[in-house]
């Protein structure tokens, strides 16, 4: 049963501007240490960062919970490289999809209650 749905889109230029203004402090404010390692492996690709940022926003929107912050949500990859949210629990599953172009990052999150 679906209990939440969220989507987000962000301009890559906006992410690039924030990174150029605040550098690594911007990353630390938004991403966990594990996520920053992934960003570093991707050579700080602003398209990749925008997609991950949008994914966190989409998950927040899907949960609709006040007080849920960026560090409460960790976007990683499974063994096949598919992006996933580490918040999955025994009774909830978060289906995540991330995409980007040169100009935009977009993500969708659907939260399901497991049977």
C-alpha cells in the first residue's frame, strides 16, 4: 500500500552556485559522510549532486514529516548501482528514482507499507 509520494526538481546551476559559494561546507550541510564519499568518487559532478539533492527533497515530501532533515535521509546505491534510501525499514519500503540532464536534477520517491 502506498503511503507517500514525493517528487523534486532542481536546477544544476543552483547546486553549482551553492557549491562555489560554500564549497565543502555546502556538502556537509546536505549530505552524510558516506554520501560525500560518493560525490567525491564522481569528481563532484554537479548533475550527480543535483540528483541526490532532489532525491532527499522527494523523500522529505513523501514522508510529510516536520523535523525530518537532510542528514536523516541517506541516498546510497545497492550492489547493482541502483540508488536507494537507507531509511528502508522492516515495515516500509522507499522506491526511489533519480535522473538528471545537464540543466536539471529530478527525483521521485514512493513510500510503501510492506504487507
